[in-house]
C-alpha cells in the first residue's frame, strides 16, 4: 500500500468518526441538558527518505465538548432545576462522581433527590440532598438553597472543572472530569425550569453534508489510485 492510500485512509477514518459525532448531536437536539460535541483533527507528519520530503496524515481521534448555554423551558416542577451560566450539578453514581446539566430530579423512596437514572444529587458539601417528607412547600432561591415551609435545609452544589478541556462524555448527559473540580462561587439556578440541548440542528445538518461530500471525494481518490496501480502492473507485466 503506497503513501497516497495511507493518507486517504486516515482522512476517511477521521471523517467517519466525525459523521458519527454529528449524527449523535442531531439525535439529541431535544435531549434535556445535552452538550454538543465536535471532532478535533490533528496532523501527523513523518519525514520522508529525501531531505525535503515528508508525509502528512490527518487524524481525527479527539472529541471536543461545547459548554455554551442551552435554552431554558419553564415546567413549574418543584424539582426541575436549570443552571444559568457556568457550572454543573454533581451526581453520585456507581462509577464515581459525574457532572450534568440535566436538571430533572425527583425524591426517591428514601426522600433523597435523584435524577431519572437514580443517581443522587449532591449538595454544596458533597452529600446527598434529603427532602423532608412532611414539607408542604418546597422553594429554591437563586443560589440553589432549598427551603421547606420557610426553613432552609440544603443547597445544591454547583461545580466546574478546573480545566474545561478535561471534561469528557461518560454517557448521555453525564460527564467525567480528568482532574479537579471547583465550586461555583456565585451559582445561579432557576426552579421550575429545564435547560435544553445546546445543539443547533441547521449547522449540524450543513456540516453533515460537507463531511459526506469530503468522504465521497476520498473514496473516488482511492478508486482512481487503485485503477492507476492496476494499470502500472498490467503495463509492467507485458
């Protein structure tokens, strides 16, 4: 296999992964708290045999998560929470601490606030939030402090990664952080609202078309290169 084929194959493999990322974004346009991803391409250059020759290959192995704000929708649910600005909710999961912007919670049988998958929502001190069972009115202030019948009982803990690049998708709307997290000093939350996906479908569809065309061009190049090699072999075999 010659260099032109190697270069084209690395490009096609990266485009295939980018197409998968875009399709995943589009599929989650309406998913609460979803964060759009993009593909980051890097260039790998290898020196050739000649003094001024080199081989350059494009690699698409890294995903970037975009953390810009999604649109807020009013639900009036007592435990539907939306973050305004920076920060993530902290969840305790079997795999360890996970972060999310999906703020749909409900009390479980023990009175602890959990998300739809049963993961515990943590307070500012890193402990589960327990809702008093006899409370008649649950109100949350703008800094995330819950009050039951006028008496505060917990504050939602918002954190953000010390290094934004360290955020990686663990599953769905859950994120893992390879590094430290810091508390949000001035948290801003809204009760009775949910934050939607930050995916804009129109640019994603346009990008999908561009990637598809680039992939088709690479395929045609491979076909022409294969035909060229066959012609060379036939010519030399005469």
